C-alpha cells in the first residue's frame, strides 16, 4: 500500500522548530555548567567550605520544592498580551544572568557576603527562573503548535537530538577552557561570558519567534485552578509525593557537582571531563530506537531500568581509583540512555498512543472529539474499517454535541454515527457512560463510590457513567441537557443544579 503524504498542517517548519529548541540548548548548557562546576568554583576558587556549598544546594532545592507548587497555579492564572505561558520563557535569560552572577563572585569578598550572594543567585536560577520556565513549557508547546499532536510528537522526538548536540558543545569545550582561563577572578569572568553571551542570545529566540495561539484552549481559560485544588491533589495522591521526593534527592545529588572533583582529583585532568560528550555523539543514533523500546516495555519498566543502571554507574565510579578512570564514560553512557528514555516517556505520557498518517502502520482506530477533523480523516477511517475487518475501532465517548459560546458543535458520537452510515461499523465505547473512568479515578485517589460524585451536563453519558459506577450522579443544566431532556430520560440523577457553581453551596448545607 502506498503511504499517504502527511497533511500540510502536520509538517514541522524547520525555522520554528529550531527557534523552539534553541531555548532548551540554553537551559541544558546552564544546567551542565552550574551543576557540574559551581561547587568546584565555590570551594577551590572562593574558598568556601564544601559543607556550606552542600547546604546551599540543599536549602535551595527545598525552596524549589515549594515554588514548583506555586508556579503551576500562577501560570494557570496568567493572561497577558504575549499569552499565557510565553512570558515565562524569558526565564531562560534570567537563568543565564544568574549563572553569570554566580561565577563573577569576587574571591576578595568576606565569607558571609559570598555565601549569601551565591545562595540568592542559585535559588533564583533554579527555584524561580528555571521552575517557572519549565512549568510553562507544556502549555506553551500546546499553544505554539496548535495542539497538533503530530507536530508536538515531532518536536519532542527530534528535539532531543538538537538539545543533545547543543549541550555536547558546551560539555566538550567548557572544562578545557576552564583549565586554561579559570585561575583568577578575571579568568572566571572571561570564561563565563564566553558561554553566557551566546546562550543568552539563543535563549531569547523562542520568545521572539514562537508565538502562542490563544484560541487553542480559549474555552478553558475560565476554568482556573485554585491553589487549594493543587494541595488537595497532593494530600490525596501518595504517588505525587513519592515522585517529588525522588526528584528532590536526585536533583540535590546531581547539583553537588561531584563529577568535576572526580576528574580534578582522581583522574588528575579536569579538562578531560569534556571527553564525556563523545559518548553523547556515539549514542545519538540510539534515540531512534526508543519508540521501538517503548512498544516492548512499559513506562514503569523503562524508568526502573534507567534508574537502576544510573545508580550502579555512580556507585562503581566513586568506588574506584585511577586504574579504572574510564568508568565515568560508561556511567555517562548509561545516564544519557536514561535521560533519552525519559524524554521519550514524556512524549509517551502526553500522547497515550502514537498518531500516524501512514495507513499501513495503523494498529487501532481511536475516535474522540477532534477539533481538526477533515474529510481526509473520515476517508481514511472508512477505508481502514472496510478493508481491514479485524482492526480495533474504539470511541472515547458517545457524546453527540459539544456546547460552545454560540450553541453546539458535533462531538464524537455524531462523527461515529456518520462513520456507521458509511461503513456499517460501530465502535467499542470505552469512556462514558461505562463506569471505567470513575472507577479508575476512585482507585487512584483512594475514594469509595459512596464518597464520590460525578458531575456533568450530559445525562446520557456523564451522569449515567457515575450512576453505573455506584456514585452520586449530579446533572448541571449549564450545558447540553435541559429540563425537557431530563424529563424524557430514563437516567435519573441524584441531584440537578443550574450550574457547577452551586455544588459548593450544596456541600455547605
């Protein structure tokens, strides 16, 4: 079968792609320089105690823990002429500025001033600028590429190559330059400016050239996330706390910068640390193997394997002497594989499945609410259903219409009816009104059916799904359903409200 050409909307503009990834190169370069060489700068050049430097990193990471929680709330409630998430991209410039200010700290300052200065710059770097930039990345990505899953997939897949190549330049050259220049205050200033000036320019490209499309999720703007909702999620979700704890210790250990000490005092050549970048180049082609690996292993298995191998690499490294100083290269290879795997896992988690326009590669048809529905998609679905009788055909829900500010538009159920009229095929509905989604939510959050309510504006899907799961079914009349549809329906909700806003009043009674 001949492969279909990707629609124009699914083609990734090279200029926009490079502008988007330029900021990630800046972030990767800053992260590499600070986490690897800041501790060495503070102890060997500024004369600070290793204990003090370690506490700076530890306390800053604790602060970063709380700013992570705040950032999501702030970004969700942001509305500017530049967009919702785009303004926080300027955090890349803030990161390079803070990095510069750390490494230009005069050695002649008194100890207290040096400690306070480095602590403040480090905290602003990671606890403010990096946190807000990273938190805004996903909504920025979705809005910048019109929530086109094909484009987002390409950016995530190919982007890792660009980021790796860019960071490899920094990793390869910085230790060599450091060995030549970093022997005085002026030498450190020269060294850091050599890298921060171009990284700052790169960090500005995404903000300048990649704009948001505010219409992508315009109808969600009114639905602000309250800070108490974030806290409720954390209080009920033990997995979130476990993840946060793991990341806290991982980032704290990673930020100590032990690698620079290893090469300086064990290997005896601090400039040789840059050779680790060669491993990145060697392993670069393996990035294309991760989509295949992800089909064979679950996300949990990939993360577990990456973590185990990475831990083993670090343990072996720091139990060795000069005789086996090649082991850091092995460890770096393991770490690169782990990081690449996690980058693909981010794409995996975002997508849930791989979207393809190549009909011979389709393994399942999933019908949902599609704001980018075209005749070509309808044509391809009909072709597949009529020519491949055994192909699974799934619908996320049978909703007929989706309410908008001007009325209603066709939803998943209406499209399925059209496909049935053309092919005679009906999908397997796995979403509402089946009880699966409420049951999964209750299992994840630890609630019982009698403690749970399902709220919706569609009596035949939303409310019915809750009732089928044994929960309280609440119908709101602010969407599709009316008093007439309620009277005509066989499904009887436990509670009928004019809008979801009345739920709080009911709970207070």
